């Protein structure tokens, strides 16, 4: 791998920040993927259109009008040239992103795809950990409430001044 390619590969955290939840699925938008892959959005979408049979509905879908309006409203100032707001973006699931790397066929696409898959896996692990934690809290709710009540009662108790230890001369 060349030095430039290694330097240009983005971190899992940056990729993870581009993963959105739409229709109950974790997806990445075409514009974000195009940016990561180093191609224009229209080029990425053109490649997808040429290989449409590789992208079934569970791999990729286009935002509907409500989703599109909601997405646009996330930007205070819309710049249609930079934001690509003129057309409804495509959303790619983890499987769709994997398929993208096979149709783009560049070294960068392969490396970015690895980072994207890692980000999806990391997010899935994070969500699973949080679900397990939530289940533990729910299971032990009464015990946790009892502990907090004890802590609150201890905070409300008056603290008696401690007697000094040792020999002390009385003040006159």
C-alpha cells in the first residue's frame, strides 16, 4: 500500500459518525460514501445504476420525501452545490457498502470498505453492550433505588464534629 493511500484512509470513528439510522436500519448516504471513496456522488450513483441488480432493497434504498425533508432540515444553511440537496440521496446498508467496494474496484475503495465494515461492527457491539447494561439495570432496579435512598439519607444526616484525639490544653 502506498504512503498516500495509508495517510488518506480515515478512522473508524470518522466513518462511524456518518452512519445514520433510517427506517430502522443503520445506513450511510451516497454523498458520505462518495467522499470517503474519493469520487463524486454522481459517479458513485452512476456505477450503482449500471450494476442495479447487485443492490436489492435491503442493500440500498432512496430516501422518500419525508426522510429527504427531515435530512435537509438538519442543515441550517443549505448549499445545493456542496450538500447535493437537489436530489434525494441513496442510503446504503452495511451489505450495500460491501457491494460498493466490488463495483468500484479501486485500492482505496477496498481500504475504505474495511473501515466502514469495522465501523458497522463497532456500532453493533456498542449497541449490544448498551442493551445488556439496560437489561441489568432493569433487572436490578429495586436494588439500585434502595442504594440511592441510602446514599440520600446519608447525605441528609447532620455530621457531628469529631472529638480531637490526644492531649489538648484547655484555653482560658
